[in-house]
């Protein structure tokens, strides 16, 4: 974080200081909520959770070098005490962002947020120092913590914004007001909580409503191929830039194809020129993500050639998202188990089909959460798609939702041994270890709550029975 005195922080957050002998002492290190991440000069933010109370670590973090604790009660060591720690953290982030002068890029969407955020950050790094959301820390706590990690030399701040209801994104944009806002898509993720795609579009569009006008430099980057996103142009006073494969898109892709290994290649078209891109990532769905990143970068002054070079060099920065690893015996494991929704599940299956040409393919799939009344139909559709893509074998892992996956495959024509339903991750590992052959390609994907990354890890690490359960 940029250096701030404890007195200034207390004033910004409206807090009371306790046990601070010298309020001119500055916070020069990171702002953290995990006591293991404390470094000299840190500000430790103490949250009260269901199992752990951060205040209990106050003495330890100060002993480790923290300048003070930001909490909701005195703790016997230097502390700034506030009524609401989350609101105080947000107020501090807002203050720091205003001081920075960096260009803030915010993005949201139902699918692909984290992968696209990673691409944007890797492209913008070619131009200037860039700070971006680590992993998927895109909520009321993770977003301000990311903003507070920026330093004086930061020129671009790339923030992923998630939402589970109307008003969530509006709140996040008040904490960290963006200059550039990107909306990727409106899909089925969290549809059970929102109630429908129109409600999801309403929530995602709060991002473009927050942008400054075109005269003030505001830019809304919208997906020309998604009607619900494209319609958001009427909700913003910012300049509108369209990306996608539509002929009307300002930034678009032509001659899209997949390499033999399943990596997308295309010609990038921008208003200032064209250039060839061959990505290191896997799956055609990354073309849309790359176009979104290119549109943002172009608006921030990068040429088509610079963008294409950066996109061709970019890799995956976040765990368990299309992580491709080949074992010594030639089995390829694709760990895409961080999360799943209908859109990302379909994209992953298509990537598996492309990667597995001439090889035997396995789709190890589990529950897609938070689909509400759409759950049965969506799981059934994914099972059917696996058959249509000629996936060699579907392994549906878990309870009711897994049975729906297998039922979809069965109804689509998978009547033999092409699909199987197993009870848990260990059963899936046991099956795979007994049947995998050199050259096979295995995709592992489900919602985060299912924890199917343990299947991929077990296949790569070997181990004994029961190791998956231990993980």
C-alpha cells in the first residue's frame, strides 16, 4: 500500500486509536486479513468469522512486525477500532484509489471473469506497472484488499467484480470507481439466486452505469455477441466499444481455429490494425476472453501488434482453470475444477474434444451449483453435449446432480459403458487408475464446493487409497 500514517488511516475510516504511542507511524507494508501474510509495516485487518476471530491473532501479528490492527474492539496492542471492519476496509480502499491516480479497469460477467482478468493484466503489464485481483477475490473484502496492494508506481489497477444480487456491483464501484468497465456475458451462473437472466443482466449492468462520461474518459467495453450485454450500451454515458466475432464489433477475431493441441489461433482486428495471435491457453472460449482483453488494452493506448504479442505470451495465472499437465506415461490431465456453470462446462467439453482428437477422452464431471429450477435441465444438457462431442467416457461424480448428468448422456444415446455414475472423488480416482491408458486425455470439472481438484491431483501425484479423502 502507499504509505499512510496510523493517524490518517484512523481519520479515513472514522476509527478510534488504542495503545498507539505514536500515531505518526506509517503503514508501509501490505494490508492483510491472514496473519500468515503479515510483514514489517503491515496493517492487519481482524474479521470475526464463523470459526476464527482475527482479533485473537493481534499480539502475534504485531510481534511479527505489523504496525497496527484494524478491528472492532481493543486488543491490547496498537489498534484502530471501528464499528464495522468491512466498511472501514472499503473506505480505506476508496481513499487510496483516489490518491493513486492509476487507471482503474473493472470487469464482470457470468463466466470467464478470472481468466479474462488475468489476460488483461498480462497484456497491460507490457505497457506499465499493473496490479490485479489475485485468483477470484472479487467481493466486498477481496476487492478492497487488492486495491490496497497498489503502490505509487502502479499505473493500471485491474479489478474483478462478482455479484450475488442486485446492488452488489454498484457497491463495489463506489469503493473503487472504474474508468474502464468490461462486461463479458450474461449466463446461468447464480441464476438460482438471481431468479433469471434478466435480473443477472440488471446486476452486471451496474458496472457500466457507474462509469464517467465519454468526455471524462469513461469507456464501456461490451460483448457484441451477447444481446443482453450489448443492450447495456443504453445504460451508460461512457464511450461504448464492442468486442466479439460480430462484423459490427470494434475489436474482433477472424480465421479462428484450434491447433492440434487445442490452443486457439486467430487474426486480431482492431481499429488501428490487425495482427496474428496464437494463444498458450486451451479452448476456443478463450478467443472471446482475448478479444475483451484486447479491446481494453487498445482503449488504453496499445497497438494491435503489442496486444497480439502479449496475448500470445500470456498463460494461466490462477489455479485449477484449464491446467494442462502431461504425465510421464502420456496421460494428459486437464484440471478445470475451480468452478463450473453451464457456459464454462460446455466450453471445457469443447476444449476436451479439440485436445483429444485421435485420443481417448474422459470427462470427470460433478455438480454445477446455484442453478435453482434450471438445475435438472442444465445438468441433463451437459450430459447430452458430452455424447454429441464424442467424449470417450463420462464419469459423473456425486449425488443427484451427477445422476442427471448421466441421465442426459443416456438419453442422448450413451447406452453402453460410455458413461458411469460414481459416488465420490475417491471412487472416480479408483476407476480412472484402473482404466486409463497412455495417451488418454482427462478433464476434471465441477463447482468449487464439490472439490474435484482432488481427482486431478491424485492422478498426477499417484498415492494410496484414501489420499483423496485426506485432501
